C-alpha cells in the first residue's frame, strides 16, 4: 500500500491594525516552531495573504494527522509563538472546528 499525503487548507482573518506585526513575525518564524512542524509530519506549509485574509496550505505526511496536530499544540515553544500570532487573527469562516481561529476550507481543484 502506498501512502499518500493529505493536503490541508485553512483560512483566517488578520486584524488590520495588527497586520504588519503578523507579517513581521512570519519573516522570522522561530526555528523551534519550524522544527516541531517538521517533526510532526507537516511539509510544504505556506501562508499567503490578500488584503486582511490569510490562507494556509500544507501536506500532512504522517499516518495520524490528529495526533500530529496534538503534538504541535502541546509544544511549549509553539504555545509561546501562538501568544504572539493569535491576537492578530480573527475567525472569518463558519466554525467547522470549535474554538479554532483557523478554519478548514475545502479544496475545489488541484493540479498534481
């Protein structure tokens, strides 16, 4: 059986008054945060912006996405990172994941 990565996409708003702070943080993402993402099977992670809307996509290369996301959420460095990034964000999509700022969006088309 061949493993196929799971593609994931999310959306969130960025508060206009905090947009530049958010962008500055992402010009120098903490190496410990990047390392934890990699350890938890996240690859090809991109965050894009248009106006005050952020979109993210990544490939989940592990066998248990939920467990990988829990390991990321339990990481002290990632938790600290989020204290800097989360205040910049506001939910803009229907709440599909309770209490999450970043909400999943459905892929409509993909060219491999």
